[in-house]
């Protein structure tokens, strides 16, 4: 691994990462602050008035506990979509952008080998993934403790965030794979972003009605079941582990492809 390259990526991407952290902070604190057991009935009435819209975002039931509320309103869409977008942008900037702009030739002219470069870039996106999920987890713990002491089931909350980490390891691996596969940014963005948007849209459609429920088999996001994780069900944790395993496969495939492909520099 190359520490100078790692520091360079940190300098190049920290502003964008801080922007996404600010968005996560805004949404997480506002939604946690909205928690009120008495408000659940009102939110359920709103969901009944616009069932398709609320169902699409996985917000059909406010739940009886704070953990249920957070799982429904944060982990059903927001903490999937925001880090996902960040990982797409970072992954393409780490490899495909260098190749597309011709900067990869300068990196390869240094004493660093292809393996060193791609492993450094892989380590950086993994670092970003752990940091994004870790920040969201810590923020939820701190905000819930300050606003509603003792209301959050911490153990199952952490289980849910382990599942979230597994999901983003998969999504980051997929994006990094496309970044190593293509020499043009637009193709890498198109395939990585297109797949992730398709996954989200299919999941949203599958939640709208029972007739479209079968669509959930077409998106790997189905393997992340926040409400089941919050309920302490081990099957949901196994599904999340499958996502992490798929992410590892994509990362290994990305390294293999980058080391052996013919780069047009």
C-alpha cells in the first residue's frame, strides 16, 4: 500500500465526504428528534392517506419503539441512498477517472506497482465505507441518548448497523469493480450508478403493492432487512453476511481485472 497515494486521495476527497456527512447529520438528527410514541398514530394516518408513496420509501409503519421508528424512517431509504451516492462518486474517482484523464500513467511511472496502486485505492474506499457507516451509527447513538435517554435498544441498533455496513460493502465493491473495468468515467458512472439506481427503484416498486412484491427478487437490496435486524432475527444477519461476501468477491475481481487489463494510457 502507498501512504503518499492514500494521503493524496484523502486531500482530494475529504470535502465531498464532509458534505455527505453533513447531509447524514441533518437527516438523522431531524428524524430522531421527530420520535414521539404519541406521534406514531398521526404518522400512520399520513401513511394511510398516501399508502403508495410511504410504502415506496419503506415508511409504512412508525413502530411502537424508538428502534422501530429509526429503522423505518432512516434505514429504509435515507441511510441506503446517501452513502451509496457517496461511494459511487468516490469509486469512479479512484481508478476510472485516472485512466480516463491519463493520470494513471504518472502513477504507474512511480515506483508503485499496479498491485500497490489498486490495493491502496481499495483500502481507501473501504476506509470511506467504514467511516460513513460508523459515523451514522455513532450519530444515532449520541442523538438518541441526548434526546431520548434509555429509549433506544442499543444491541439491536448495532446489529442493524452491522447489516448496513454489509450492504455498503457490497455496493462499494460493485462500484469499484466497474471503476476498474472501464477506462472512461462516463461508462463507469453509467454502469455503477445505473445499477444502484435500478436496485433502489425496483425495491421501491416492490414495496408499493403486493402485486409487485415479486420484484424484490431482482434487487440485492432485499438482503438488507433493517426491520428484521432491529427485531433481532438471525436470518436477517445471515442475509447481510451474503451481501458482505458478494462485496468481497467484487473487490477481488476488481483487483484481478486492474492488474491484468490493457490500460489505454
